[in-house]
C-alpha cells in the first residue's frame, strides 16, 4: 500500500479520488454521480488501461447482485467496481474463485476497524452481514481476457427507511446501526488497503483466506439450502473449507459446495 499522510477527512458523502489513487493500490479511477451499473461500465474499460482501476458511483440505477438479482443502491451508499488482473497479482487459476471470499474478508475487517461497535461477519459465498442483516454484496465477473471485475455495494450513509418494502426486514446500513455518517474516502482507503493485503495472501497462502472466511462466517450450525449444479442441497453448515467450499452436512454425507445460490 502506498504511503499516505494523515489529514482531515472530507465531508462524508464526498470522495477524494486523487487521494485514493495516491494512497492505495489504484493505478487509476473514475467517479460518477449516477450511472446504471459500475460493473457494466468497468467491463468496458480498454484492455490497455492501467490496473487496478476503480469505477465509483454515488448512485446506480441498475445495480446487479448474484444470480441475476438486483442490488438496491440507496442515496448515500457506496457502489464500486475494481478491475484487476489476477495473474498480474500472482493469483493462479485454481485460486481465482477465492477472490470473492478475499473481498468479503477485507470488507468485514474494514467495518470492524472503522465501526468497532458493529457486529459484522460474512455469509458464504460473499455477502457481508451486520446485526443479522445484509450490509454489503459482492459480484465477481471474469472477462474473456483474464481480467476480473470486483463489484461491491456497501450500505453506508443510506437508510433502510428508504429501501423497497421487500428489503426493509433483511437489509441494514452503517448509518442505521451507528447513527453517524461514514467518511467514504476514509472507508475506501481502509478497504482498498485491506483488499490489497488479502489479494497478496491469496497469491502466497490461499488457504489462509478461506480460513479467515471460515472464522468470520456467521452460518456455522445453521440449516441452509443451496441451489448448485441444477440441484437443491439442504443441510447444516459446518463452515468453509480451506479451498473455499461451503461444507454442508446432509442426512447422508458432508457435501462440498463450490458455487451456488442460497435459498432463504
């Protein structure tokens, strides 16, 4: 992580893009007021662009989650997409699937550092929950040329009171949990620094990322149903294996689930 001097934080909603580029792993970035989707814009980035590159938006109107779900981007939340080249960072093909867990670990660690009063953890495969409700979602998209788009949505300065009625019982925000606003520049500097460290560990010691994810997982002992490979697997969560698989104890055996969608 680049050295960065301490200075007064800007207003909560403002994002100092120049400071982010100077203080973090970023080689470049762009900030938008309102766009349909940061991931869609990031996927259009020219191949020759310097990486890592960050696309930020104060608001997105067509945010996407996993499995074709939409992602609510409330006024005041953070929406971002980071374009990286896993091979450039020493991450080999067998471990690319762990990038989502690495991102979730970095997010949990960021919230723990900046908001120590908040009870936060992750839900496999890559959601971040706080106080039992969804705080952040991650969408990973791999491009044909080997680059990867890490899409992240975080409920920071928005409020669930403005959310669609279907989400009000399941979502939460840092503002609602703490009663204070989040300095987005400070949050992003912390997050990008921790993500850089997690990606370095993923390249050198991939099992350590899955072990951290297992330690932070809030699904241990819970009954889960996961749609994976055209079937629905139900069982008791026994954690996350060193290779990133979700361990589900069914009536007949211990299943290892490498990709899937949780059914609530």
